C-alpha cells in the first residue's frame, strides 16, 4: 500500500469493547485510516452515535427489526451513510470493495461468516473474533491463504506472539502477501499468559455461588460480558490455546499457560537456543489494534508506555485446572480434533449465556461443556457444513442439559 493511501476500515461489532477501541485508534489517524463500514448486532442507538462521529459509507445492523430505525436515524442526522440489515449484508460488506481492512470483533460463532468472507476476499484481517478460529480454524486459515489475506491477531496474547516472531513481519510486509502468520523455524513453544480472572486463588468449593456481576468484574481488562465470564472460568485461555494452534501451527503440547496476575507480560515465545522473547505493555487493546492497522509500521495507539518501576513486580503461577476445568476441557478438545472444538465452543456459548441470565450457576458452565462433549461423538471436520452441524447439535444438547439443571 502506498504510504499516502488512506486505509478504509470495516469495524464489525463496532458498538462493543473491541469495536470502540478500534474506532478510537482509527480516529487518531485521519491521514491513514477511515471507518468506511460500521456493523453491530441490535443496538441501533449506539450504532447511530458511532455513525455521527465517524461518517462511514455503510452502516449495518444484524437484527432485521432495526433496519427502519437505522435508516431513519441516518437520514435525520443528514448522513449519506447507507443502511443495511441482516447477517448476510454484514458478510457481503466484509468482502466488498468498500473496505481494505476488516476488524472482526463480533462476539461468538455469529462472527464466523463475515470473518471467513473477509479472509477469502484477501483483506487485512484484524481478528478479535477468536470463536471463529476455534470453530473453523483450519478452514479460516486456508481461506486466508487462498484469498491472500493478512491476519493480525487482536487478542493481547496472540498479538504479543505475532510481535515476537519476526518472520510474521518479514513475510507479511503488505496485506495480500498471503502467508497468514506463517510457520516459524526454531520456535520451541508458546507461553500464553492469563490474568487468572476475578476468582484467581479460590478453590472449587468457593465458586458455587458466585454471581454474574462478580464474574464480569475483571481485575485488569475492560471487556464485553461473554469474554469476561470466559476469563473467570479460564475457558478464555482454553479458547486461546486452540486459537494459537491455528495461528502459529503448533500442537497443544507446545502451547503452555502461565498465570500472571499483573497482565503486563502479554505472552512469551521460547526458541530452541534457550531464548525467550516476551511482549509487555499496559492492558489496553488499542496497542494490539494499532499493531494491526499499522503493521509492519508502528503507529500511535493512545496507550501510555510501561513504567516497570511503578509496577514493581511481575508474578507467575501455574493455572489451577481443578477449580477451573474449562482449560483442561479445551486442551482435550484440541487433542481430539475434528468437530470437538466446535462442540466445546457452542456448549460454552450456551452455558455462558444461561449463567449471565441467572439460570445456572458458575460451576455448571464447565459441567455443561463436559457433558455436551461426552454426549456428542467427535466427527471429522471435513467441511463447513459438518462444523455448522456440530455447532447446532452442541447448542441443542447444551440447551437441554441447561434446562435440566434448572429444573433440579
Ligand atoms: P462485546 O460484547 O463488547 O461486543 C460485541 C459486538 O458484537 C457488539 O458490537 C455487538 O453488537 C456485536 N454482535 C453481537 N452479536 C452479533 C450478531 N449476531 N451479529 C452481528 N453483531 C453482533 O464483545 P467484545 O469484548 O468487544 O469482544 C468481541 C470479540 O473480541 C469476542 O470474540 C472476544 O472474544 C474478542 N476479544 C475481545 C477482547 C476484549 O478486550 N474485549 C480481547 C480479546 C478478544
Ligand atoms: Mg486474550
């Protein structure tokens, strides 16, 4: 891309935590970034506010019932922004000519189609929607390679690893180089750090009656409700192990997890010569997003530098998989392969949503995921249809199990 060109950006999940952080970075660089497409789930009011601030060419709401209000609101604001509704419209915009870069920040498996479409269309893909990698990682990485897309992971850990692997930069000088994050010679293992979430240090017996409000009060990161609960159960780290497997091509045995409560070391990479590289910074996703927009250049993110003296210490401990079995379940699903990660992800989405609605307790989240994995046989992940089928079956199964828990 010539230095003078302005990168047009689609932000999918624009009203969420990652979406608003992405737009904050975009607004800091009017000379190089412009939001051309904004898409959200159902909050028309919040989407309209963003449209007034960023004046995109297109705005899309996934919920078809929101179309009229979106169109009228855009007209009332005197904007030329075109209104769209439905997931298909979002997917079409992700692949279309109105954006060169796509920030995939829809939460859950709902983000799969648009993420895949952006990969196939060869976009620069700032990939926050980790569930799409867990559900269909091989297909997504293949689509990115075939389409010539450059994936920059927008998960603090994977973005840290991306920054620690110079090959990632050398091979992906330009979007369209088509190597994804590449494969890396001399790489021994990856160590993902985990904050441990709000319940770090508690035993299993102390987790039975924790509330959704306690679970989403993350000590270090400000995030959407689903990923906050995932952080509290350690399922987030489990999903990230599977995410790292697909992005960096390592088996589960070479991906470790280390609890690091200060959340300043975002992950580490160990090489065969005894070197370990880490990336550090304040816990603010705008750093990862700025890496994604600017790569291989560095651009300002609005995040202050790290004053290690002020923080004083960095602690590390092993994760407790007795109290937080979701991490173990995710490793097992990765080892089982095929449709198992899709089943894990779908059962977890149902369980987290039931927990957030106050219908099941915190410890029922791992129980539901484990029982769903046990109930459904793992099949080869031969096609997108097979994965969608596994996703749908797991949702049915987990929903049934959840109502049974509720009835007891
Ligand atoms: P969030 O709940 O704050 O925002 C989710 C966004 O997705 C909203 O804009 C919502 O309108 C949109 N959305 C929800 N359902 C939709 C649907 N069916 N169709 C279209 N849009 C829909 O979530 P978040 O914390 O921003 O997380 C977004 C993604 O990024 C998740 O996959 C999460 O795991 C990942 N992620 C987030 C963080 C973080 O710091 N928040 C860090 C790493 C990865
Ligand atoms: Mg993360």
